[in-house]
């Protein structure tokens, strides 16, 4: 038996209307979150992921 579940398409989270009118505005929101040079690779990866999670939080990922 083969079952392929499709993930729901993300929609903008209504709570973000105060900070960003559209997803493109999120780039400006995180622009100042600069990763300091000279960090260990692992630390740089964690901070980069955190910055991208903030950017992607514009969308609401709801399963139902």
C-alpha cells in the first residue's frame, strides 16, 4: 500500500501583519542579524539556521 501525504501549503501568519506586510519584508527584518566573522563552523551554522527560522516564521504551518 502506497500513501503519499501532501503537506499543507503554508499561509501567512496573521500575527505578522504588524511587522511584515509580505514575505519579502522579512528580508529587511533579519538584515541586521549579522553573523560575526570568525565563529566556529558549528556556531555559524546554528546562527544561520536561527536567522532563517525567523524569516520563515512569516508563514504559519498548520496541519489542519
